[in-house]
């Protein structure tokens, strides 16, 4: 008789010990702003959100910790519980795997820490698109530790500027935030020359945004 087939759903949501360790680390990191109970709630919710669509279970605990850390940090900044020394930009597209990740990497490089950059997706995918990695590699850049993640009110609330790329209606509207829509083609299905044209158009818009938000930042080609 065949053995029961193991569920393809990641086991992280049932792994109490893993989530406890993640919670301990984040509770220590965010102790000035949030209680351990609040941190635990965010860790559990992030595990649920990411675990429901994860393909690679092995890396899931790391992604849960990064996602919860980003959300808690954004919430603390939005509520004035910790300093917000530089402007913040949130890039949003549908899958958070293409244009938003490309734009974010370009702005991070262009401003060299003078702007905090976050990304999100209305229907996040499972990994950053290979074409994005190629387009960045051609300019000597990488995606770093970024990964697709859903839109959260914390990220929107912390942002000074929310840049949408094809999913403006799906983004929560928070009073006092500036919303900009950049109407550029989805990278999916484009040939490499067309994808490069999208990257170059993004670069020009990124330069203008960087000049507006961080005029004192050095111009990095």
C-alpha cells in the first residue's frame, strides 16, 4: 500500500518552534515600539500569507522574518514610534515580481540610502522574474534579498509616495500619501529589447523622482 502523500502546503504554519524563534528575534528588535504579543500576531499572519503560495519551503522562515520585520518597521514609522530620517517610496505592481522590483532596485541604487524603498503586489507571485534579474545584471546590479509580497496598510501608511505600475485600484488609499501611476508595459512576454526599453523608461522616471525626494544624494549612474 502506498504511503499517504505528503501535503504540498508548507508546514511552517504548524511549526510552533520556528515561529517562536522568529518572534523572539523580532520582539527584541522592535521592543521599543511593540509588545511581544503584537510581534507574534504579525509573524503568524505573515507565515499564513506567504505560506499559502510558497513553492520553496526551505526558505520560508527567512522570508516570513523579513516580511514581518518590514511590516513592523513600517508600522512603527507610520505611527511615529520610531524615527523616519528619509523619505519613503512604495512601488506596487500586480505580482511584485517585475516592474515594481525593477523600479525599486533602480531607486535604491540611484539614491544610495537617501530614500527608503519598499515593494508590494496586489496578487504577488512566487519569485522575482528572471528578466528583472537579467535587466539589473546588465547594469551591474542585483535584486538583493527582495521577494514578492502582498500589499499591506503598514507599507502604504509609511510611504510618502506610492508608485503604482498597473494596479492602482488595488492599492489602499491612505490620506496624506501621494499616489503616482506610471503606465508602463508589463515585462511578462516582452522580448529582451522591449524589456530594456521599459527599464530605460523607468530609469528616467526614477532619476526625476530621486531628484525630487533626495536632491542632495550623489548622482550614481
